């Protein structure tokens, strides 16, 4: 019973111009604290939308049914304000296509510092130091240059870097496809 994440009967439908597309039905799995859990399947089988549903990032055309229990709460019942403390604070997602999910008009340093400040309540300088330490921890060379670079100035692999726990996060979703 020490599941960190427990998904039960997850089903996702999309409203499309051609009617309702039943993209996912009756998916159930659990992930324990500290466990590394991989989901493998053919293209279009629903790996990405499963991750997006956990963070409630699916478009409005999607209907989600089922239960997503995380740290004792059903994420599908939380308000948007409560979800904002979960996203990036308790669960993070490294997106399949980082170039289009990172904000192109802010530097890497500004984007990481903003998340750190929002969740750890640090002043700007301390948050910058924390951001630099995180970049160093994932093995990126020349951290000062990376901090002032825009996402498109890094390689695809560099944009998807993460350490095992994110920045002290209990849960990290990594979408490789
Ligand atoms: N916004 C959307 N509107 C309608 N259908 C969608 C939408 N997003 C995803 N789908 C459908 O949901 C299904 C699952 O898509 P998903 O992106 O989760 O696949 P995947 O398993 O991650 O595939 P890949 O390995 O190619 O990344 C697909 O049939 C896809 O067409
Ligand atoms: Mg995918």
C-alpha cells in the first residue's frame, strides 16, 4: 500500500470533427515510491496522453474518466490552484518534444529559476544558484553559458536532461515517445 501513484480505469476520449475518438480505455497501474516505472508500446497507444492526464494538461476536447491517486488525493478532483502546486512542485514532466514545450522567448536560466522560486520560495539569487547546481548535476558543461542560452541553442538531448529526482521531486515523468 505504499504506492506513490495509482491509476485506476483511466479512460480518455477526444471530441473531434469526425466524432468521439476513444483514445485510451481502462488503463490501471501503480508506481511505488523510489520505483522507476517504464511504459512501452506502439506509436499512438496512449503513453503521452497518460502522462499529460496525470498533470491535467490535456486539451479541453479531452474527457478523462477513472482515478489518478497521488499522495492520497485523486488528481482529477483537485482545483486548478491545487494542481498548480502539484505541477512542477510534486510531479514534473520532461516532454517528448522539448523544443516546442520549452518557452522560446525566455532563457534556460530564467525558466528554471522561475520554477524553483515558485515552489521553494527562494530569493532570486538563491534560486539562480539552485538552477546552476541542477544543470551541473545533470552533467551539462559550461553551466553559465547554458543559463543564458535560449532553448533552441541547446541540443535535443540537452533540453531533455534531468537528474533522477528532478529538483528534489518525488515524481518525474519522462516522455521519450
Ligand atoms: N488532441 C488530440 N485530439 C485527438 N486525438 C488525440 C489528441 N492527442 C492525442 N490523440 C490520440 O490519442 C492517441 C494516443 O496518443 P499518444 O500521443 O498518447 O501516443 P503515444 O503512445 O505517446 O505515441 P508515440 O510513441 O508516437 O509518442 C492517438 O491515437 C492520438 O491520435
Ligand atoms: Mg508519445
